[in-house]
């Protein structure tokens, strides 16, 4: 389980770095305000679609799920939800 969490953290860090670099490169070709607006809007649409289509229980911040897991309450935390949360960050 620790290995999976470490892999998820590395993927998240690499993804944020890649997206930041890509966003700066795109702002050289297009006006910065339009580029940032388009990337933010498309990211929001993608996150909403992923949550609605694949894992509705992945909506929200995840704090209630963490509290329930720490209190050892029965809660479903599966790979599908984790992947959707990782992609939508």
C-alpha cells in the first residue's frame, strides 16, 4: 500500500510539473489570459466528466473520507476513486 501511495505522489508531482511547463509554452503561442482560461475551463470540464461518469463518490475534498478511514469506520476507498481523484487533482 505504501508503494502505491508513493507512486501516486510521484505521478501527481510529475503531472503538475508537466502541466505547468505545457501551460507556459502554450502562453508563448496564445495570449496568456486566453491560454490560462482555456486550460482551466477544459480541466474543470474533464474533472466534472470523470467524476460524473466513473466515480461520483470522488467528488469533494476527501476530508470526510480521510476522517472516516482514521476512525476505522467502514468506507469504500477503491482504486477507481483513487485514480479519478489523482487525475482531477
